[in-house]
């Protein structure tokens, strides 16, 4: 698939079929995604690919703790001032099915929208939290690898959703799979075959116009 087509067709998918994803396909996607750029070739990303019973245990644990305070390894935003809150509200108005209440949507988030696989992004704790401050550049680098995974998934007929909600209870994840505390669990990428009959997959979020977010200098 042409990269432009993959970018256009990639979308956040919130309804998946239960069909398993072949491990050799997941391996191909991640291996190709490793060509992402990074500062001085540091390649700070690592991945834990989880399916089957361990993933079911994680989903169950998250749903049971849904009312608890979230304790992610990497802090989430505390506030959403304008214009960001308006973009969130626009998403809520256009990208959700009206019959789903907030509790149900949160539960589906914690169940990874029924995706059969989650790829967890890991970063060395000591590389991110350094003595002189946070090394935010490692997240920039990892974001390139994550985008590669999502575009490659689209290329191979799979769908994805990058989830902060997939990592808000890292202790539950570590209980199900042996991820050491020395690794930050930064993000979860739910991946699988989209259920296109699910109404939640029938709408797509809009993007801010180019001229609203881009300023040009030095062009005649």
C-alpha cells in the first residue's frame, strides 16, 4: 500500500473481531517499524506483545479497578485548555454512538475494545527519568515507532487504537506478564481485525485545517 493511502486509511478503531492475529504478521509489522528514527540512533523503544489468557487477565483486572485512581508509569495531561478541549468535545459529538453511556465506553477502553492483541510500548525507566530531569525526547522517538506500527498494520489489513487507558494500572499488567519495574509501560496499541459492522467504527474524527496550525516563513 502506498504510504499516502495508509495515512489516509488509518483510523482509531474501537470495535474488533475476535479473530486471532498471526504472530508472524505481528513480528513482520514490529520488525519493519523498527526503522523509525531516533536521537543518535538510541532506539529507546521496547515492546511486549500480549494475547490470550494473560491479556484476558489484564482486561479483567482493569474492569474491576475502573473506579480506582489511575496510576500510570508516565503522567497523563492534567488539564485541557482551549483549543484542545473543543477538539475533544467535537470527537465526543461525532465519533461516539449515542447509545453508549460513559461507563460503558470506559469499560470498553479497559477491555481494549475487544482487540485480540495489545502491543505495549516500554521505555527504560532510568533513560526517561534522569538525574537532571525527564528525557522527553525518548517519547518523541517512540512515537515514530508507534506511528510506523499503526501504518504498517493498515497496510496489512489490520486496525489499531493507541491507548493511554491501556496502561493506567501498570501493576495489573506486571502481574499478568513479567515486565520488570525498570521498564516504564508507556502506551498500549490494541491491534486486530476491525469489526466494520460495529456502529462505533462508522465515523471518523476530523482534523484541524492546515492553515490553522501551520505558519509559513521565507516563501515568496
